[in-house]
C-alpha cells in the first residue's frame, strides 16, 4: 500500500520528531513557555490556514465526489482549528505564566518555508499535493498519540494538552486520507508514485524543521527556496 510505503520511508524523520526536545519538553512540563507561545503563533497564524487552502486546492482537483467531501472537510477543520487553539492558550496564559499569543505575529523562517512547500505542491499536481499533505496529517496524529501515552501527569502543560490533543474524528480522517492515497497508488504510474514520495519527504522534513524553530529564539535567516524541505 502506498501509505505504508510512505510511512516507512519517513520513519527516521518521524522518530526524530517524536524524540524532539520541543515535544519532550511539552510532555514533561519542562518546555520554556515562550517556545509554546511561538509554536502556537506560527501554527495557528500561518501553517493551519496554509494547509487548509492546500486541502481545498487538492479537493478541487479530484474527480471523486467522496474524496471531494473528505478533503473539503479537512480544509474546513484545519482552518477552523487555528482560532480555537490560539484562544485556548490565551485563556490559559496567566495560569501557565506565559504571554498570550499574538494573532498578528509574522511568519518565521520555518513556517514560511513549510507554507511555500505545501502551496507549491498543491499547485503542481494531485500527486504532489497529496504527498505534501499526508505528513501533516500522519505526523500530527503520531505526535498526539505519543503525547497522550507519555505525558507526565504533573506536567504544567496538561491543561493545554487536553485542548490540543484531538478526538476520534482526527483518527478517522487520517485513516480516510490514507485509504484515498492507497486508491491513488493502486493506479498511479511509477512517475506519479515517485512524485508523491518526493513531496512526502519534503513535508516530513518540514515538520522536523518546524519543531526546531519553536525552540529557536534567534533572528530568522533569509528565506531559501522551498526545496530544502
């Protein structure tokens, strides 16, 4: 199955993401508060709107009505989750001892590159768009399952994680998109499969770079072309 092949291809990157100091600090309660605020600003203000639009572009490319409905729902839920998560952290900020996230915060380097990557993929082809969107969904679910399994009950971030961790709907959506990818893979040409795998790896590496950026409080470097991801 294509989705299994892609997951195996990106397994080393996923391991690095799961063991990343950002997610480890969130699980243990040792993450600097500013890192969480920075993550939320970049995620809700830039990544989620961008991925929502990429889902919508891919929805417009499919000839299957069921896939159109699925991807349109993913687009809506992705965009709608941003303001909700930002509001949750704003409400929790005094108790957590952090500043409230700024809804107008500018995009940092990693967010700009990741947005450029997924936007380029969705504009390139169905195979490319699907490849770039899959790690966004797969990695998020894996990260959240790991957070739920390994979070310390005394972590200062337990209230935030209670709001951040998704319900069963996210698991069903990921399964549905994996099935969509497997249907595509069953009839795709070798060139199309290779294109999907290429963009999948770019998207996976962007997930790791985004976690790095949440811990980096230095100035953002110049923006390169999307290809490094």
